């Protein structure tokens, strides 16, 4: 029983680390060459608020990927329950919680987007 838990933890950890490796180029911004009209047009010239928004968006993207991954795992467990009521109920809980997580992540993305647009537009028009 203890061995199964360790295997599951190792599998989930490896999946999360694999997804993090796919997102790593987004963090560095190596593939994007965005000019900054208010700065000196140097590659590292960004505002702190833009950097924080980028970190928040990346964190929400990773959380969304993990929630979708748990939705897939829950669906697979539900399909393979084979009439076992305990396994079916466990899979239903995983599916329900992952859907709730996806909804929360989408709503938090919308809230961050609205607040950042309001703050950035009011900050640029006041100066």
C-alpha cells in the first residue's frame, strides 16, 4: 500500500516537472522579441508590473495544465473502475474537484486580466 502511494507521487511529480520544462522558455521570454515603446529598447527593459503579470499568467497556465491532467486521470480511473463503487466514487471526486479547479483558474485569470488592464490603463493616462 505504501509502495503504491510512492509510485503515484513519483508519477505526478514527473508529470509536473515535464510540464514545467515545456513552460520554461515562456518564463525566460527567449522566443519573443517585443519592443518596449516607453523604455530604451534594450532586451531586458521591462516594467516590474509586466514581469509580475507574466509570472502570474505562467502560474495560472501551469495550474490549468495540472487541473486538466487531473481531469484526465479522474476520467481514466472512472472508466477503469469496472464496477468497483469505491474506485468509481473516488474518480468522481477527482473529476468534480478538477472541474472546480478549472473554473477557479479561469475566473482568477479573468480577474487578474481585468485588474491589470484597469491599473495599467489608469497608470499610463495619469502620467
